[in-house]
């Protein structure tokens, strides 16, 4: 993972490199939050969007990070309803996220009480990269205006809009996901989790390994 940071100075404008490193190094802690929205204050106290927007764009353009904007409503085209100031950042590879977070194989396989919360970050990272591999279509996420309800991903697939909820643990309750489906009535709704394939009237559960 250190080789990535070493390459920043070879390819990025010199004056932007320190901020690129700061954005890059902040991503594990950004994704570890319950609300995974990118917060500039996590990079450093008092940080502002205009100070880091070039660094973020360089990482996005280079393919090293993936960006998902909040959408205000699931309508076509999704890009017309994105909030450019609110977004999540993911790395391009879940293994890299684990390495940057210092996770060892034993923690991943056997589980660990202190590792519980970060499982959600790894699961969302995995799903984001798999979705991006599968499609070039728009991938965003939804929250209501008060940010009291959230759906992890909302994807535009042709003329269809598909909400996707990610569950990393055994608790499959998803109040926000159900609220979204009841309100907007999507033609297809997907929950991905450690549970086996289940098709219900209002949604389909797909095992995490099946999100390809």
C-alpha cells in the first residue's frame, strides 16, 4: 500500500501531492463511521472542500478511488438528482482497505469483538467495487432530507432504478430500506448479506458472494 503513496509524487502535480496523501489516508476512518459520508474535518480540523477537491478529483480520475453521490430521489436520470456536495469515497479494492486498516487474516476469518463495526465498511467497499466492475451505470446512495434514513446504493440500470442494501452481519433488519421501498415502490429491490438467496414479495436477498 505504501507503493501507492510513493507513486503520487511521480504522477500528480507536486503542489497537490500532500493533500492527495491526506485524502487517501483518511478513507479507512471515513468508512468506519456509521454515517459513511465523506467529512473534510476527518482529514484535519478546519479542512474545507475547496482545499481538497483537486486532490479528490485526481484520485477519482486515476481510478484509485470510487465516488458515490447522495441522490435526493430515485428518478431518471439519477445524475440529475445528485447532491454534488455530499458523497462517499471508496477505494478501488477491498483488500487494499483491509491492508490500510491493518486487519490480519485471523480477524477477518474468525471475527473479533473490536472488528465488528468495521465489517460494514468492508462489506460496502466490496459491493461498490463489484457494482463498478459490472456496470458503468450511475451508482449513488439515498438519504432523506434529515438523514435519518439511508439506502446504501441506488443504481440506474437502463430505465430501471434499483436500491441495494448491504448487511455484513446476521441482523438483516433494514428499516430505512423498507421505508424506501414502501415510499418509492421500485420494480426491483436487492438486499445483499451473508444469508442465502431469498426472494420475497418486495425484495430479493442475494449472498454477498453473488454480487458480481
